[in-house]
C-alpha cells in the first residue's frame, strides 16, 4: 500500500468553517453526522444531528447534537448538549453536560460543571460539579 493511500485511509481531515475533524481509523464526517472509530480529534465547536464515536475521542470545544453515543475514552473540553447521550468507558466533560431527554453513562464519568437531564442512568463512577435531573438511577 502506498504512503499516499495509507494517509487517505488512516488520516482524513475535513475542515468546515472553524472546525477541524481528524479521523485516524475509519469513519465519516459530513458536517451533520460524525461516525468514526479509532483515534478522532476535533478542534472547534460541533453542531450535529448525530455523533457515534468509538475509540479515543478528543474534542477541543463543545458539542451540540440530537443523538450522541461514545465508547472508549472521550474527552470534551467544553459543553456536551444533546437530546440523548450514551457513553461507556471514560467520559470527561470540561464544561456542562446537558441531556434534554436521557443520559446513560457507564464506566467513569467526570463533569466539571453541571450535569443536567430529564433522566440520568449511571453504572460506574460519576463526579460532577452539580447534578440537576428529574430522575437519577444508579
């Protein structure tokens, strides 16, 4: 396999506005949907309908989406806002985590700001600056 083809396969970068998305592994980002596995790095704020990521994911910014699903190691330096949030493994949010409907968190979750949701289901450890939800299931 040529170096150019390897580069295309393992390191794709798409810049839209001020957002840079680098995927080392497999996946796609079309500006509205992010689906990827491997090592993913985002620089900038993402507004999406869907984010499904597995592996190592770093977002230097905030994420606003309808649906999010993370597995593996996830670090978001800003806020995470979505209708539904699912995370398994390690999730670190530098700002607030706000699930408008449900947040299902398994593994280790750390939220520097406020964790807010209609319903929060936790399996594992949870550390947050504060928690505001109508229902907490642990």
